[in-house]
């Protein structure tokens, strides 16, 4: 009987300790969560779920972009392989804080979004996938406003299809 | 295991140009395998470059970035011999980190 008793009290203690730990973790999360997010820029999960480029831009920045000839995009006229399309962007705009790449006809429009801290050049080159012939849109956030450039890239072999 | 990250950082005196190539499948979740079944999404979500303990470039990526992704950027400053820290995390929680000497 004593053994059962011990077993019972040990289990009870474990449960209590467990509850205590959970409570501590729960409380601990609250003050640390915002600090963590600020130090480790949060991944824009929702923006990467949007199907259209307009919804993705809205989700990412909460505003719309206006076309600007100060945003220069370098992308091929024709991409032989949609799985690897080299696209780069540069801009003469000042105070650039972010640059994003979108493909209108992809199942998920947003491809990549880059944070540009002060001191980093507003020039980015990367390689993206394109399901089919589509407009490629580059959005530059500068001085709190959004500027964009659009170019159609023809794809002969898609990079997202089955 | 060898690092998945290959990075080259070159200082021109005033600026440092950084090129990175990472080994990763970058599966979007929309492509079917040879049996006609969808390959589940598996892609890098965030790639961070830090210099002197501060981020100089942060990439948020979706499944639309090409397999074995490549990215190029440049930042002001950066001395030859200094270290640049590069790390990524993918949608399954896997991570990798490396440091490169600026050349």
C-alpha cells in the first residue's frame, strides 16, 4: 500500500510541476515575443499565401504600388527554363527599405521579399521560378512609399507545372 | 556535414559585394513527382546576413525561388578579413549557418 501511495504522490507532484512549468512558459512568452520579433524580423506567412500580386502586396505592405521608371528590372524577354529565371533590380530611389519580387501567374504570386537595412545598396539579383509566361513585378519600398516595375517574361518550359 | 551555404564576400574598399549559393530543394508544393503525387512544400523561408552583429540583408522566400537558390547584394562598409555570418531556416524548421571572411 505504501508503494501505491508513493506512486500516487509522485505522479501528483509531477503533474503539479508540469502545470507550474506550463504556467511559467505561458507567462514568459508574453514579454519576450515582441522583442524576439523585432530582433528576428518576422516571416510574412500570410503574404506568401496570397494568389494574386495585388493581394500579396497589400498583405505585405498594407498599401498599393505605383509604377516608376526609377525602378530598373533586368529580366530575360524569353526564359527557356521557367525553373530558373534570373531577375535583378536596381533603383535610384533613396531610403529603400524593402524590395520584393512577384510573378502574377504563379500559384503563389510573391516569390521573394528582401529587407534592405540602412547602408545596404538597393540592388538585388536572384533566380526565380515561373509556371508560365507572366508579368514579373518588382516592388521597391522607399521612404514609406511603394514603387514598381513590371515586365513580361515569356516562358517556353514552365517551372511549376507537373 | 559540409555546409549547404557557399558565400563569397568581396570588399572594394567602400562597399562589400556578397554572392551566396545555397543547396536546398526549394520544393514549392505545387509540383508532382513521377507517380503523380504532389511533392510537399520544402523551402527556405528566411535567409539572414549579419555583419558586426547587425543584419545587412534579410531574405524572406517562398516556394517560387529556384532550387539551389542564388542571391547577390552589396552593402556599404565591410573590411577585408572581417566575418560575415549567413544563416537560413526552412519551413520544416531546419537551419544552417556559416561565416565567411570578407576578401
